[in-house]
RNA sequence: GCCCUCGUAGCUCAGCGGAUAGAGCAUCGCCCUCCGGAGGCGUGUGCGCAGGUUCGAGUCCUGCCGAGGGCGCCA
């Protein structure tokens, strides 16, 4: 899944999978059965009694070979047992024909050593991207007001996805597209000017409370549109920064008018013969590229639709050399995916280089009632208010706890509570306990000796091994989460590790008076490894890892 | 009408085509001589419905039912 040669050391965690896969492949060849077309699958069984690793090759290849799965599995096991791979303690046949590998605890001890040796920067860093340049565009709220609570989900998701891609060997660029041109901006400026003059905003104007507040700051003699944009952007930038979300580029739509990028894009499309004029408007023949209707680029009044600048923007991104464009959109925009794909294809680009994760809607609850998020109504809930109420860490983790494919119910009371029902405390408390152990060790004058002097083989308690098992899964969890564009898989893993650490903490004293010094040493290294894993997970989620709470 | 996403425990949600579907919360019990009890342990009910593909389906396909979101010369 990731390079094992030049790109870095061949770490154990990745290596064990390869070792077992190769051994299975050799055994298959030896008994004269072709491997399944889908390859030799190896998985981590959900149940402990099914071993540490399990393969279904016998099941998957038996039919084509005209063999009985269990008999084939038995032959494979016989071959494998003749020359067992490293760390393998037992190989068993189970169920309809699974081949289950049971490993010695030694492999988990080596995992722990690998974790603390590689550290936060080196462990679980699969090189999936090999330096590929990826542009991740997210939030891109209109500069006509604060970011609202619903933007929080896209912000947390987009930023964590960027962190995942970065960790997995991509050259990531975070961008925020500013729709700072057009009717909405004019209405926003007019609304500010009206409020400043003590008047009602125009019809279809902006009526939120923040317009009054900002209008009070509006200096005399400035362009309310330009000033309003800067005011809104400053507010958005500050709020997002509180949530640990920053951008490499804030890309102005207006700047493309000045640079000529929009007209150049239109000319480009015209030159490719995919544009036609009808009813006084200019259209993109997007139906030639999979869209269900043709789309207007220039309205009959001469104004651009939102689409043409959007196309120009994506054309610009590709011109800047990005091999992959990822746009994080809300569910209310999902219908625009086909036309943007069509536009990119019309421009001669591979539409598959463009992908759009869609975040489903967020329902905000407070005191058991749904809180409205509408921007047009006066009572919008801003992201800043949410952060004030629940704190940035709790907000981020909550947004990332579940798949973006499902509608989210964000209960402000639950997320704000400083209690067990709040997952963020459960996870952060684990990290705080790690630091507490370090602190207590220092107070007692217990120093952690070099790893080479520690006897990790003393770690045989199920609680200890469970922590190591979680850590052994992190590299593949990171890779899977990245490939699936699913940061919530990291959140799930972090919760599991935290839970296992709490269990270890409860049952396995590191510094107790009756704990032998050598065991204390081994457990101090286990604590260190857990710390590395938690730090990696929390960093990917953009959640802080506090030393005390 | 068409398109997208979802439907899993009382609630909020995990679940890479695998073996007896998992967490947290809530309920009810239990655990404080020792590293922070914001913790640990135990306790039960569930894959919306019907077909299909597969050795094997919560997962893939089709239909139905239900929820949310889209179907502008608005952004």
C-alpha cells in the first residue's frame, strides 16, 4: 500500500501484512491454486479468538479451483506451518475456511518500539500521495456575514481532510474562494449603508443583527461593499482560526475580473466549440459532457452567472499545477457537481481529477429544540457563538465524530457539558492522564531509561496488549481514512485508543509501590507509545491534546 | 416527476463483501490502601420492507416506504 524500499524504513506494522501475504501466495502456488483476481486479502478479525490476522483466500479461490474451501485451507496451513513467518505462533482453520494467524506477543512489543522510535512525525505516515499536488477548497462562505454553525462542519472536515492528505504524502494547498462580486455583495453593501443611515435594508437585503453592529463601525466616505467584504472576511478568518482552521490562499472572485481570467475562460470555451448563444444569453453545452441541461454562462443582461467565474476559478487551479481538486460542498450544492465536472471536461481536463465530498446538513439543538440556521432570518446562529458555547475542541471533535454522509444533530447542551456524555473529555482525559503519569514519575524521581534498556516483553497484560493492538492499526487506519476521505474514521480510532488506555490505566499501575522497577520501565514506554498515537490522532482531527484539564 | 445522501439498541452514532453486528449516553447494579472516579466492570433490545447477486449481504444491485437536501438567465 505504501513504498517499502526507498521512501523509508520498512516498518514492522506494514511489513507483517506483506510477510503474511507473501507466505500465503507462496503456499497457494505450492498447492497449484491461482490467487483470487482481487488479490490475497488479509484482515484484522473483529473477534480475538479469530487470531490477529485472518485471510479468506481459501474461500475466495476454492470455487475457481474446483476445490473444497476447508480442504484447501488445510493444505495451505500445512504448507505455512512447515516454515512459519516471523512472529507467527499458530495458524488455524476456522469457520467455512478462514486461515487465521495467531501471533506471539513479541510482535506487539515490536510495534510499541516502532511507535516510540518513529514518533509523532514518523509513525503512521503512509506515503499514498508520493508528493502529488492536491488543492482542497472548503468553507468558501460568502463575504456577506459571519460563518454560521453549518459552515463549521465543512470547516472541520475540510481541514482534517487536508491534514490527512498531508500526512499521507500529498502536497496540500488549502483554499477559500471568496464570492466577492455580484448582486449579493451589492445587497450587502446597501444593507450596511442603510443601517448606518438608520434605515431598513432593501428588499432581499441582509437583515441579521450583525449588519447593525457592523454598520455602526462603518466609517464615513468609504465604499460599503469593499469595507463590508473586509469586515466579513476578518470575522470569518478569526472564527475559523479559533477552530484551528487556516488557509494557504483566500482566492478572490473579483480578482479574476481584473486579471481577465473570466473572459479568457469564456474565450477558451468558445474556441473549443462548446458554447452557443441563444435567447440573448451565452450557454455552455454541458449536456455534451453528462449534465442534464445546458447552462447559462452570461445572462441576457450581460452579467455573468455564478457558474462562469466558478469555472474560471477551477481552470485557474488546474493551471497552477494541481493534479487533484477537492471541493468540500454542502448538501445544498450537490446538484452543481455534474455541471462543474462537465465544464472541466469541456476545457479538456480529466473530470475524475475533480472530486466533491458533500457534507450533509447540521441540525442545531438547544434545550431540546431545533435552532434555525437560516442566514436570511434574523436569528442565525454563528459559528462563533457555537465556539463560545461549547469550546473549539468540543465543536471540532463533534463535527468530526460522524460521517459527513449523514445529517448531523448537534446538541449544544450535550457538547457543552463537562461530563461523561461528551466524547471530547473522554479522549482528552486520556491524554491528561498520560501527562499525569509523567509528572508523577518525575516527582518520584523515576526516570525513563533508554528504550534499548527496557524489557517490553514484560508487557503481557491484556490491557497492555490492547493498547498496542490499537496502535498497530493506526497506520492502516490513517491510510484508509485518507483514501475514503473520511476523517471520522480517525475519530473512531482515537476513541478506541482512549478507551483502551483508560482500561490500562485502571488495571495496570505504572508507578505503584508494588510494581517492579523493570515493569515500571516497560509501562512508561507503553504510556509513551499511547501518547504518540493520541497525539497523531488528535492532530489529524485538529483537536488539542491538553496536559491537564 | 427526476437527482444526491441517509434509515443499525430507548437516544447519538461506528461498522474495509466475511465468522456470535459494536461504542458512548440513558437504565439498573458493582469497584475508592496506591499514578486524577471527567475513570473501570457488569446488565438488554437492533440492521425500514421485499426481491436479487454471492460460498457468504448491515455492506453490492432493483423496487417500495420514510427523512433531509437539490432540480433558476439566484449565489
